[in-house]
C-alpha cells in the first residue's frame, strides 16, 4: 500500500458527509443530464469503466458481474421454473443479461424510466448488456415501473428491482415503500420471488438495509437478506429476496450447483452453490441491527439517512 | 447518500495510487514518530477512534471487534484445547483480549517490536485491550518476534500473526516469508494452528492475499483462506488459518457454536457458527485467482505491489 | 511542479463550494471549541504553523508578516502622529505587534471577544505576538468590540479591524456594516484612519471586497482599497484604509520610506515605500467591479456570498 | 466562505507534494495524449473553461486575459516601434491575439512544437485566439523553437516565451537555459526586448523565479522581474522582461497610458499605466530572495524544484 497518489482528476464518491471513496479518473467517456439524472461514464484507473448516476457509483467494469449475478441468481435458482421475468430499472442491461442466461425464460420485460441511460449504456457499456437488448425474448419500455404495474393485470414469476437507493427526496423511494411492495406481491405468480439491492451493510450504517428488510416483511411471508462484496461501491452491500412460498435458504450448496448446471448453459463468473449458501449468513451485528429496526418505509414516510 | 461534505480535515487512506478511502477527522488524539513507525490516533466522524500507522488505517472503534474476533477465533475454536498462545505484533492489545477470553489459555505471550505503540494504545485505546495487559496469564516482550522464535525452544498451540502487510521495503515482510513460516511451523505443538491477516480480497487486487496463501502452502499441510468485512479498511479483507492437523472447515456451524458456548464465557459480538462456516467460502473469482498465483514470498524475494 | 502527493492528512480550505486550497498536515498542535468558534493550530508542510478558525485559514508562519504589515502600516504611516490605537479582534497578537513597533504609540487597546483564541495564540504562536501582550502600552479586553465602542466616549487615532469575513450568519458581520462604520467614524480623532481586511480580490469573487468598499464610502470621505499577496490564503487579498482627512495615496514612496525610517526602529520584513504605493493600484477589472458594486452591508441586510 | 463542497469530480492541481488547488469539474470538453503532452480542456465551476497540460492549469476563461496581457504588453509598450514579433510556444493563441492588437506589428511568427494543442485550442478555446490565427500577419510553425532560432539569421523586435515551467525532466527546460537566452539575445534587433513567464512568486517557493531571473542576467544588461495575479494558478505569478537597451520601468504610468491609447485600438481589459508601473514593484521578501539566488540554469544543469 502506498500514499503516493498519481492521479489529478478524481471522482469523489461520498459515502456519507464524512466518508468518501475516491477514484483517479483516466478519462470521461460521456456525460449527459437526462430528464431524470446526471449520467456519467468514466474510465477509472482502479475499476475500469464505471457508470455514475447523480455522482454515485452504479457499476464498474471490474466487479459489475458480482453485483448482477448476486442480484439475479438467488431468486432465479430458487424458483422451480422461472418463465416470465419483470425488471424494474436495470438500465445498464446487465440484469437482463443474467436473466436471459436461462433458456427457461420466455419473456423478460424491463421497465426503466430513463431511456437515455439505456441508450448510453448500449453505446458505451456494451459488455454490460452483451446483446441482451437484442434477444427476441426481451421487451423494453421506458415508463414509470410503478404506474405500469398498477395498470397491468399480468403476473410474473420473478420481479427484480434494480434501482438506486431510496434515500433523499428523489422519486426512486416510491419503489421502496410498503405500498409498492404490496403491489409487487400482487403481480407475482404463486411461486414467485422478488429480489432487490438494499443499500450498504456497513455496521454503522444499517438504517437503509434494515428499513428495506422490515418493509418487505410487511408484505411477504419470506424475506431473506444477503450480502455481496462489490469493492467499487466502497462499502459492503446488501440485497434481499422476498417470496411467497420458496425460501432460497432451503436450497443447499449442492442443489444450487446442480440447478446452475442444469439451468444455465456456460459458466457463471461469480455465483455458485457455496456463495448461494454463505451469502445469506449475515454476521451477528448485522442480524441484530436489522431485526430490531422499527422503521418501515411508506409512501408518505420516506427514509432520510442524512439531514 | 450525499455529495455534501462537511469535514475540512481529512485522513486520506490510499488503497492504491489511484484509489483512496477518505475520512473526515474530528480531532487528533495523539501522534508520535516511534523508532519504527508513525503512530496516529484519530477521532473520525465515520469510524470513531482509529489507530493509523504510517498513514494506513489499522483498526477503528466501530469495527475493530470484527477484525480481532475474525483473526483469533477460527484457530482457537479449531484447536482441541489451546493452552499456550503466541502473538506476533498485536500492539493494540485486542488480539490478546480475544485470546484471553478462553479460560483454557494458561499463557499468552505477545511479542511486539514497538513498545510505544503498545503504550499509546493502552493510554488512548483502552477498550481495545480491555484490561488484557494486566491479566496474570499475559507476558509481553518488546522484541523482534522472528529473532525471539529463532532463539527459543518453546512451542505454542496457537500462533497469531497480527502485523501490517508485507508490502514495500519495511522489515515487516520478513514476518511473511517462506522462511518465517517454516520457523513458525517448527514452534507449533503437534495440534497447533496459526492465523494471520493477509491483505485485501478485492477482485482486482489479489496479489498479496494470493502470495501469502501460496507461501503458507509451502510449509503447512492445511491452509484455509477466509475473509471478513471491516468497512474501515475500505476494501474486503483476507485472513488465513494454517495448521498441521486440524482443518477449521471441518468444524461445522453447530459444533462451532457448541465450542463457543463451552469455551468462551460471555458473548462474542461478531463470531458465531454461521460466520465460522461461511467465511471460508471464498467466491469463485477469489478462489481462482489465489489458486493460480505463483509468487511465493521469500526472505530475498519480497512482494512489490506498487512500483 | 508535480502531481505526486506525499501527505495523507489534509486540511481542505474551501474557497467556495467548488474550489479549495488543500494543505498537507504534518501535525495538529491543538484544537479547541471555544464559546465562539472552532480553533485549530496546525503544522502544515507548505506554510508551517497555521491558525485555522472554523475551518478557514487565518494566518500562517510563512506569510503572516505580510498580512499583518499590510494591515497595519498603511494607516499608521499616513497618520501624522499616531498615539492611540484601537484594535478590533486581532487575536493572534501580530497586529498588536506591528502597532507597537511605533514608539509614538502611547496606548494600544485590543478588544477581542474570544479570550481562548488569544490564550492559545500566546501559547502556540509566540512569534506572532512576540511579546506584544506584555508591553506596558497594551490594554486587552475580552468583549464585544462594537458594544465597547458604543459605550465609550474615547477617541482613537487609528482603529484597525482584524476579524474574519462578514459572510454567513455569524455575528462577525455586525462589525462590517454601515452602522458599525458610522460608529467607528465617530470614535476616530480628527486626523484618524481605520484599516481592515476586506476579503479576496479574485476577479470572479469580488462581491465581498466591493460591498465592504461601498459600505465604507457611506461613512468615510476617503476610502482606499488595496491588496496584498498572502499565498496561504489561496486567493489574492483585499484591504482598505478609510479616513477623515488623510489619503494614504498622497504619501509617495520616498515619503513612505522616510517615515518608516523615522518612526519604526528596526526593519520591516515586507512593507516599504514601493509597496505602499503599488498596493493601492488595483487592476482595471478589480476597480471596475468594486466601483459598480451597489450592495451596501447594513445591520439588517447581511452579505450572502454562497447560498 | 463555506466548507460545503458541492462537486464530485475534482481537478487536483498539485502546487507541490503538500499543497494543491482543487477545482470542481463540471464537464470534460476534450482530452488527448499528443506526442508531447496530455491535453485536457475542462469546464470548471470556478474558472469556466480551462486548458490543462500534463495535469497543470495553463489558462482559464476567467483570467486568461490577465495572464496574456501581462505577458505581452510590458515589452510591446516599452519598445519604440515593434514590427516583428516572435512567439515561442503560446499554443492557445491568446499571446498572438494580444500581439496583433498593435497595427504596427507587420509579422508575428509563432513556433509551437505541439500542433495538436494549437488545433484543440482553435476548436475548443476560440475566444483565446479570437481570430488571431487567421490574421494575414500571422505565421505559424510546428517546430522546436530553439532549433528554429539556431538555424535562422532573422532578427525580431520582440520575442515572447510562453511555455510551461522549466522544472522536472521535460525538454521545456532547454528553453530556459543560459545558452538559450544567449541565442535569443542574438536574434533580437538592437532595440529588442523579450518577455516570459517565470513561475510562482510565492514567498516560500522562489527558487524558480529567482533562477530564471539570474539566468537572464547572464545574457541581458536589463532584466525586470514583475508579477501578476492569476487566481486560477493558485499562487501569485512571476514574469520578466529582458532587454538590450530599454528599461520598461522607465515608462511611467502616464506615458504607458499614452502609448496604449496611441498604439492599441479598442480597450485592454487588464493592462494600463498604473499596472505597468506597480507590477514591477516586487515586495521586499521577493526582491531579497531573487537577488541572492545563485543558481543559473544551464543546458547541462537543469532546475529541480522537487525531488
């Protein structure tokens, strides 16, 4: 390790008002203010190409496969036979890519509000989607996903929520509320599961993860929090699977490996049976904190992590 | 998350020449140049009180319990009956604290080269040692641990190596070499185990963890890498247990919980059976990388991570 | 010039929300929250020992002599025979030191609201005051200078206002208003002058300097803005002399040098006749901007530079 | 002033290994590695559009007029009738722009080694050159200026050296040596003058300015150091005029204003008679330091400011 810094353009990813993860910028590939957010695609020295939305790291060339495999496969492998998948957000196309690895999937509908993020990702982050947008099973709509779900009667086997965190004043928090999860629950088929990212699991910063966990428990009988290490995020990261009937923790490592082999041609880079099991083992301080969290996120009661 | 920074004094912990973890400093408790290193004790807003050696975060009030429990208990719980423990380094006294939780331990000998770090830690980080230095079973020597081990004929049940990373030109790397591990192996009793921290497990930065792992395998029949999440370190962190006879992965969660209950009065804050098992499950990219690492650290072949 | 940074503790002096001057910290000499402000005394690599109040650089070992000579001597040399000097603020004692260089001065009354700043400065910045606090001509009171001036009937030949900038919500702005300057005018003897620091003269940041200049012109017939280069401040710095009768620009370089020789034993480190004249020559863009500035600071109309 | 930072992409302009000037980046207009240097054009919040070469600020939209007027007019106004002007470097075209303001100028020959900097400047910094490259009096060559001057027999009335600093290992230092200045002297017409930028005049950092000043004195009978305030540079900046016969300090403010009026149609934004005179008045500590500087830069004795 060293204290000699060699960069002079820096991306400062503020984890809190008093803590930052700082990346030397090699070059800026593109930047654009869309109707919804500031989009930047940066080439960094440490994590290669990165997508940054409103100043926050979203995914990096070095470890996006970890994030996206960790987000998609727990639910997909737990469901007995996922055919219809709905993706909320997921602009880079990598969540879609992981979903489409399953030949069993007949349709994958992705609804992202920001068309420009999708187009910039296709152009500048082609390895993220890896052709997924051109798959005949893909349907892509640029709409408010909540409104779309309210207006449809369709149901889905898997719903994956791949959006930014619920914090601050942005409209994204309406995709993290008790009311939204009730709606999602209603649009799931009887064997259905949902999965989502749920903020950091850092020991002194568990409000977000805990509140999402407790909010999910208001609607779903089975909620399984888990975590993955995505170094470009600067802090350890939390996810959750919520389901009506199947508990991912009942799928043991051997069974998970068997299902991967059976269902997914080719090879996963990150996910396997061992990770499937161990990721659900939250450590004592994390478990304790999220179990005792009392805040539930509601439409008229958003989460404020920093004031 | 936010981009509004509120601090104006910052500790910049360089993870590489192009990546830093940055902490707002509330106040500086003490700073001193010892014969061996620059010691600083900082009160940060995010991680409370922190020990910083030569500009690198060593442990923080918020998550030192994770680091020290993860370092000590895997080896202690795997050994059938640890009585004699040797600690290399461990200046803060928290490794000693965790070792002395076991009433079975008859003596704990800690050898740290830097008396001033120990004294500053006793004064300014009292909750780290929590009285451990005053325990009648403790022996404390301010010496070069390698020379001490070379000159003694004693053997130990557990040897815990709690020092900085082997990088750069410092003498610390002589406590990470094949020659040193052969010596440590020789000073272990027949059922003995060693444990140590082994650098980050970040996917793009596995040289250190991989080289330590391969170097250990030169001397020990059983080597088990594992990891823990210590957010104040900025990156995920690796450890290893190496042993003559017992494999910690053979201790299943229930057995680990049983041993904790039987051997450790009071309660551990971080460690339990679930963590014992899951921490050894390294993810595919980490496993792949360390297995194929070919560099072995030798006395005359140090590790250079940045040039 | 270089891009290799060697420090890991940094003092970030925010010049605006988008511009900072950053200093490697060698060590922190002391820090204290007084009733009025956060006081920090830092040893930096570039500017030696520095006084920092509420996160802003106040003066540094390397260039404090420039700031204090530039603040004091223009008024002192313009007055025909300064005997009674009043200092508003001036906690470090260096303004007092420069005033007391003149044997003609019979009394120097310094009124600073924050006793702790004065005491910390005496202890940790002894070369700033250089014995000035012990001079029998010194009187020192820890009071609100405005209230003191309201309640006294005394008059002074020179009044030097050595305080932080008038920005933000702090009470300091009440020492920069039209009402305060009218009071100060009233407490000046007929030949009297005042001097003060007035914020940066950076071309894109002239609101503060211009508003102070225009506010002074509401009360004083003669107002002379001038500037000095104090690198530790990060931006060029403005001052003003305001007076009833004497214009400092009428003192030509030779006359200024003659008066220095006659009035000041020993040698000034920064100030001389050439600087006396040239410092009043503001460049075209600065002149233009402050002449057209329309904002006047009033008790119920503070200056907001950043919102 | 404030400590709330609002940017998350920062350009860190290292003034030394322990001091930086940091700018929030709004967007990156272009970046390119040429054969000679890394070129970046950034839109910053504080200084608008900026040209950055090898990580160092070269000129900004907010204050480039100060730099270029300060570089060009002292020599041009001191010469009795400048007709032939040679510019070493000057890639942005703004030095050329200021030279061509004089209808007396019959030809301006600019020799810059880096064609790409010139082309990027024309494209992205059009207000810098403001049409100067299209002036029929302009000749532009992409060559090593030193070699060009060695091979020509032509002489020039004014030679302006507008290049980066002589520090570090780059070839630029060969345009700052005693040997180069002897060559330049030889290519000047009998009434000729040269001008150049000469590094910071910050009190603790005068090695560069002093060494250039002393090196010029090896070749020229008259050398006049001066300074200007260019806030985007982070530190106060030094220049020099060196000449065979005419001393710019002999042109008093009135005469300078008269010559500006007579010679330059339109209006200068920064330069006038008052600035002409006052800029040559270096303060005592600067004068003292450069007069006693003993280092002379020679072809085989470059200047190392940081090691």
